[in-house]
C-alpha cells in the first residue's frame, strides 16, 4: 500500500480553508540565530497565508535583551488585532 502525503495534505488544507478563521492575526516572535527555526516559522507563515490567516514574524538575534522581548510580547498582548502570539 502506498500513502501519498501530498494528497492527504491537500485534503486537510481544503478542509481547513472551509473552517472559521480566527478573528485577528497570528504573530510569531523568535529570538534565535538558528536558520532552521526561522525557516520553519516562515513556512508556518506561508501556510497561514494559504489558509487566509494573517501572520507576522518578528525576528530578533539570539543576543536580544530579555526586557526587549518582554516588551514586544506585552505590546502584542495588548493589541486587539492580534489573535495569537
């Protein structure tokens, strides 16, 4: 038996497109110099776009100060246009 993951993924994507979308955008904040991690989050952003979900990625170097990250998270927590961080 052969299972075609691309066909299954396309079916799942079509089902998700029909579901109710979150009210607001999704935000990802990453503090890393890991290219693989940033690439993974960019893929999530592209998939969100396919589903019609606004997505923003904010990248910081691994050396970012903790208080700067906390400030950014607090900013988005208070932003009514943000549905998820």
